[in-house]
C-alpha cells in the first residue's frame, strides 16, 4: 500500500498536484465518479490529473482543489510547518 502524503505538500510538478488530489479524494473515501459529480468535471479529466498529465486545464484543476477542500499557495519561500 502506498504511503499517504503529508501536508503541507510541496507541488513542483503536475504529477505532485495529481498525487495530492488523489490522496485527498481517497482519504475522503470518494470515487473518481463521486468527485466528477461534485465538481462538474469528467472521470477522464480526474484520471488525467491524478496521473499527472501535463496538459490539463488548470481552471478545472482548481475546481477539483476547491471541491476537495484543499488550498493552493504560491510562495517564494517554503511554507514553515509546526512540528
């Protein structure tokens, strides 16, 4: 079984964004079809995002992020985390 990612999670590539979306969806015990219904996107789109397809539509990716209750930050420095 794959290890769950820890948040905050540094996204440097599209595949890392896909991993965060997939991990969160699974933690919420949602199927891709559930997320598609909630977000108004397609299962194929969600599959493409989760696999790290580099030509995804970012506006739709933001819809997935919001639907899962995730937040995306852009920062010049790494986000400090409490331990």
